[in-house]
């Protein structure tokens, strides 16, 4: 059954951490909705990818979606400065809906205070931040926690990240 995946994304996203999972989800028949501060605008990845925003954060509620993707790069750090995105991500975690966060993506979940006691991974530079947030950190290509949270470290981990994300979407 097709699922509806929210993607929170803004400028300076790590391009392939957006494009690769989105392609995998769409190829599997899932719907992907890009969310930022303003619907209709175009955001740019670190390497030039243009991403059109489908919905404003003010137009959406976590209840409308089956899962959340948080791609890495500088995007999650920019988004976590806006409490609307923090609360949106927290709502997925609280509802035990699938959340897929790669590289710096978990920064949004750290700010949402949703990782205490969880098993996760992320880019090496945020390892201490994750541990300070109460994460049981694992230096592995993909970590799946409680059949809900999928995390990976870098673009090199995308095949495993996409595989485990799709398992939860197809469950």
C-alpha cells in the first residue's frame, strides 16, 4: 500500500541524501511531499540540486503522513532553529511513525528531545551531540530502533538506509 512521506528540507541539504531516498520511495510507489517554510519556492542543495517545495510547514500536520525523511547536510541545522519543524518531527516520534534521518538529519530530533534511550547513528561530527541527547550511538551503516527510527551516517550508507526505510514503509 502506498504511503505518504513528508520530507523536511531547506537550502544546503546534502543533495544525494535527498535525491536518492526520494527516488527509492517514489520507485516503490510511495508519495513524497517536500515541506519548508514556504510552498512553491525552490531550495538548493549544496551541490546545486533544485527542490520545489510542495507545502508550507503551516499547511501540514504529522497525522496526514505515514513517515518522515530528514536528509542531512546543513538543512537540518537550519530547520531546527524553527520550532514548527521541531514540533513536526517530534510529533512523528511521539506517534511512533517511521522517521528516516541520515548524516546530520538527527540534529532535528536532538532539538525535539526525541532520542533519549534510542539506538541511532549519524555523521561523526554530531556523535557527541547524539550521545549527550541520550542516544546509544552505533558506528554502523544503518541503525533501526524499535521498528521506527532509521538512521545512517553518510551518503556511502544510502543503500542500507534506503533498504531499511523501505522495509518500514512496506510493512
